[in-house]
C-alpha cells in the first residue's frame, strides 16, 4: 500500500539500488579540493550548475561570464563519473580541469540524468554546508548548465525586490517556475533554497529514486515531504515570459561561440560590478 501511494514499484526500487550501489573513484586525489569556492565571508548564494563529466565546452565560457560576480556568488559545477569506463582519458581530463579551476563537485556516482544525480548532488552539497561551508551562504541555487542567469538582475531581485521575503528567518524556496505552489515541484530552469533548508533534509529522505518523476522536480518534492511544515515559497515571476527576464535559455541551436558573446553583452548592458 505504501509503495502504491508513492507510485513506486518494488522493481523500480531494486533497479535504482542496483544502479547506484557502485562507488566510482576518480583517478585524481584533489577531487574534494575545491579551492576556488568559498574564498571567505558569507555570500548571497552558492550556484550549483548541473553539468556532465565529459570535457565540456560550456564550462570554460560560463566561468568567464560569471567571473565578475564572485563577491556575492560562488559557482560550482556538479559532474558524475564518466559512463564509458573504458575511456580513461575522459576522467583524467576532468581531473586536470579540477586541478586548474577548483570548481567541480565530482560525484562518486556514474553520470546520469534521471537516475539519482539530483539526490547525490543534494547529499554532497549538504555535507559541505553542514561542514566546512556551514554559515558561508544565505542560499543555494541549482541551475541547469543550458540556462544562464542574469546575475545583476538576480542580485537586485534577491536583495531588494524580494529581499525581505528571501532573507526572513523562515525556510525559503524560490524559482523561475514552481509547477505547483502547494507541493513546490520545480522546473529545471532555476531552483533556489535557503541554505539551512537545503542542508537539512538529505538524511531524512527514504525515497531517492525517480519512479517516473523528472529529477528537476525531485528536490522540491523532497522539501515538501521532509522539510519543515512552514516553507515560504517565492515565485520569481508570474509567467514564463516574465521568467526569462532573469534567465537566458542557452539555445542548443547556437554554438557556445555564438552564445557566450551574446550573454556577455546582456550582462554588460545590465550591469555594474556590485
């Protein structure tokens, strides 16, 4: 009865456990040495971009775009272990990238889209937020790496437009699109949480598998089930067309060479170095 109520079959549970039973170990010793992150002082938000393990042309340009805003935001890329274990070059290249940039959250689980990655990002970040990063961030933002945030506008929205709500003592979640305010499932574009809320639920979660639910939705789902009774929910804007005032969809039809200059021009037009 319990499984039926949750929409989870015994086979789905067994499949998920089998897939995620194996720990994958990176060849490099510096996977936890995220030296570029949390350089001191409490910041407005840690932005975690969900990326992929393979050498990815998106990360380099995105680092350049976000570089002007490190006073208030830290940027972290979450990657799983490469699927093709026979291709040792891929994990070695990612290790070299970590040694150079120090901004990868390298998960000891195989790369996947809807088979546990959201849960392992949550557990890895929660461990840091409850440990060496405790008190370092007001908020955690989870973002797909095909979506770019207008950080100047986001900063103003978080500190001025909705600052009183976001910085209250209550647990807070916010996003570009909340699919149901009563259950606060999120789309993948942008998900934001007060850091204490994000760090508080990971060890309470019993149902970690997707069971047909998109992982974009799962973190908000877990907050609804395992978080406090009262959570303040703040929609970024009222509709999809308003949402994109704060976000840019990195259209796959455009190459990164075409997209990044466009995004940087948007930033320069909006910005200011706060």
